[in-house]
C-alpha cells in the first residue's frame, strides 16, 4: 500500500504575496539564534519546556539534524519565514512554522506550531504563513487533519486560528508543558474536506 505509512519528505519553498518560506539551514545558525535571543521574553510564556527539568542545551547543529531527520522520516517539517519584497537580497528570518507529531496510516494527522518576531507581529503575516503550510499539508503531503493547540491566554495566537477559520474543539486540561508548568490548551482543528478552496485564497478574502 504505497504511501500508507509515510508521506513525502521534502520541505519545499512556499511563496505567497508577501512571504517566502524555506527550510532552516545550518548556515542560519547565527541569525536564527540572535532572533530567538532577541524575542526570548516575548516567546517565553508560549515555549515548550521539559517536565523533567532543564535538559542539556542542544546545539544548533543538533537541532537542525533532528529537524532534517524528521522531514526525511515523514514525522515533522519546519519552515522559516522571510520577507523578500522588503529585503530582496538575503531577506532576514522573521519567524517559523512547524508541523509536528505527524501520524500516517489511517490517521494522517499533525499539529502546527509557530512563532514570529515581535516587531513583525500584528500584520497578518502568521495566518498567511500558516495558510501556505496548510495547503502544502493537505495537498502535496496528503494529510487529512491539522490541529493547532493554543493556551487560552495567548490572544495573538487565537487571532491566527480565527482568521484561518479552524473550529474550536474545546479545552484540554494540562495538555502541554509550557513555561515550566502543565498548561491548559484549546484545540482548534481543520479537516481537508472542510477546505473548499486553498487556504491562501481564504485569508485574502
């Protein structure tokens, strides 16, 4: 049964009116690390943590290796966001979208996570980036269901799923370990058959 247990492993470039999404590279180490450091306070309330305590620090090279292996194995995919129209030569990284927990077989489901540089938040860039990834997941990858799990306090992220028109499936108590504690999350989901037109067209309406 070809393709039943694994999807395509490529992480292709994805382009919209304003954004270009691409795979994170080893050569992005300094830029990506500087961006995460600059946004540490902004992202801390929403970042996952280890319930067993602080793990040994992972090097950037190790992180890239894990992400590339996940893509090859069909278990996860990650893109960084860039703004080529504003920075035609070497556009800077402004955020990231990840698809994780991919299940194949009869499920064909995955979760989407994302973060964006604080100075670029509030301009509708993240819904646009997620739309590109959603269309890729439902199209080339052949997934059936996507979900986004959000802390109820994260108003900015709730606006993203509202624009994407994901349905609210309710509250999950203590669902993920975030910022040092087990936190409640609201689950939002979308099935492939619920999307009559490409998501990228929906957000431009």
